[in-house]
C-alpha cells in the first residue's frame, strides 16, 4: 500500500461540486487530490440551472466567460394551470445584482468538461478517476482515505481535511453515521432530456405545468436541447411512457415522436433531505451528501456550489494561519440553515404546485393570482457565523457586484479577498495605525472610489461594508466606531487591532 502525504485536502466525489471544490482549492494555492469511482464524466444531464451567485463562483476561477458561452440566459418563466392559464410570470433575462444573469440553463456534461479543464490548468490539484473509496476516517494528523484503483492496487491518501461531495447516497456520510432528515414527500418523476428539432416547443424557457391530471415541467436548454419532467401517476405503464409515442402523449404533443430525440430517459425520486451534521472532525459534507431538494427552484447544484465557496476560503485562512480552526465550525452553522430554507421552500412548492387534487389545485390557483410574489422566494441570509447578522439583518447576505463603466466586474479587481468598501471621508478618519494594517494586509482590499463601491454602499444602506471572500457581507455601519469594530472582525487583521478598539 502506497502513502500519499502532504496533501492539504482530499475531495471525495468527482461531480460538479467536487470538481469545483478542487478548482477553488487550486486557485487558493492549497494542494488537493480528488477521487472519483467513474472513469469518465457522467455522459447525461442531471442539473440544468445556475443562478447569478453560482456564476460569481465561476468568475472567481477566472472562467466565467468560458462558461457563459455554454449557457443560455433564461428569458422567461411562468406557471400555468390545467386550463393553460398563466397564473404568474416571473421576470427573467436580466443582469441581476450579482453582475450576471439571475437564471441560466446548461447541459451538464458540457459544464463538467469545462470544470475538469480548469482543474487540469491549476497546479497542486488533480482529479483521479477510476478510484473506489474504501474508507474515510479522521486520524491524528487529519484524515485518511483508503482507496483502490481499477487494477486492484490499494493506497492511502493522507490529508489535513476531506470534503465529502460523493452524492445523495454518500458512503462518507454513512461511514460517519450521520443521519438525514426527510423534508416533504417523495415523488417519482420521469425525466426526458434530448434534442428537439423542427418543432417550437413551449413559449417560455421554463414553465411549471401545474396540471392536476399530471404535473410537469418544461425547460429550454442551450442549442436545440430541451428537458421535460412528468410526475408518474397510478396506472402508468413504465415501458409505454418511456417510448417516443409515450412522450408525445405525456407532453400533449410538445415532444413529437418524429422531432424529439431523447438521450436520457430516467425515473427519479424527487426528495427533500438535510444531513443533521455537516462536519465530523476534519471531514466536511458538501453538495447532495449534505442536502437534496426537489428541483422546483433549481437550487440543488447552486447550493452545492455555495457549500464549497463557503468552505474553501476558510480552509485557506486556517492553513495560512490567518484564522484558527474554530472558523471551520462556521461552515455548518452558516450553510445548514441556508440550505434548509431552499429544501423546505422546494418541498412546500412541490406539494403546492404539483398537487393532483382538483380542489387543491383550484385553491392554489386563487392563492397565486392573489399573491404572485409568493412564487419567487427571496434568498435568506446565512446562519450564525462570521458575520454580524445577529445584530444587523443586512449582514450575512450576499453583496451586490457592480459592473464598472469599462465593463469590468468588481470581483475581478478584488479577487478572493476581503473587501472594505467605504467613503473616502470616513476612511480618512481612521487612525493611521489601522490604515497601515489594512493597507499592508494581502487578504484585504480597501476601496472608496464611488465609481467602484457606490453601488455596494447604496444597496446595503451603509457607509462601510465589509465583504468576505465568498461575497457575503461580514458587517456594515456608518460610524468610525463601527468601522473600527468591523476591522477587528476580519481574521488576522483583527488579531493585530489594539485591544481598546
């Protein structure tokens, strides 16, 4: 058995969340090995939706424009009932507060290829395929992951930390005896992905078909690709519904047998689950290993990307001595409530939009007509952690990203560092010793040019906003006292701030 030593992180699972974690680790300068059982990337689609926050994560890798060419900004979305009445139309197709489109669709195999290319371009990180994980355990110096290659050779990967992104059936989670909580009711659906050629499909890019006789979903993907999902109903013939004629019948002609070519037909169980624990020693759960949601708001993969964006900068800070190990406890405390919100919202919406009871559907239609905004939940703040959300509900929320006059997005100037956004006047009031500490710290960028940070200050309603490397607001305020307090909250910088501040 061969040992692999001096690796900062081992990532279990080579799906998009695990590979994104590898890329983020590589960009941060940490060494990492990813292990994946499958020899090739999964050939068919699963996730199909990114939001603007996810694209900011890709932007931090320096590859957002590359990914933008493989995605389709969603131009329209609506919910309709059995009578084809549009109950609500949700505005889409615009650049949002994150500096990217709020909603984009994609073909997952293309995205996975791009993510793997990013990892291959980075030093210190690699993804090893055809590797079966035999065990994941905490050890005295960190973690040990026993693996076996396809030829039967076994080895041991030693690392300081492990990120278990090995999916909904996570063996890592099971080995750690971590239970999951069920949220909502499970439902069986048929998912059809493929090419639609010579037929217009449906009018919007995404439509929730709230038909109580058979709930369904339509999504337009890049190029000629489309997806439709159909709830399985009592009496369905599993063989008949998965034929071209069966799909044409289920879709009411939207997927004609002679114009739609399926490259995936799969029966899925849509479920809501939350793992009750996300950290066990030096092992962290991420992605579907930590949470699963019905695909009502397209937040499954987005939530997994948030997980690793939250975790990796903290691992980097601890590795470099800019923070102590307790910072890593904030991964679970911040992310679990945030992920739970989206799982609960999706589970509630599933019962609401996908009812098969005509009477309930009628009540639903009336509610949506009277409360159209209820169909688009507002993202929550993080749970308790490294931010001042307990005293100011503006903290712990995602900061905006301005696009500057020359087209540059602000994150490209800041990088994966803390941003101190303020006014020139207030910054001048800081004691010179604190200004020197900020200006001499490579982990912090200070900006007070209104052309760069005016939008952030206005959106937050404050004269000082401190933004973390994952783009969430650490804290904000208006006074010199608040400014000094916030400086003291930044890891490492805060260690050097005089005790009276």
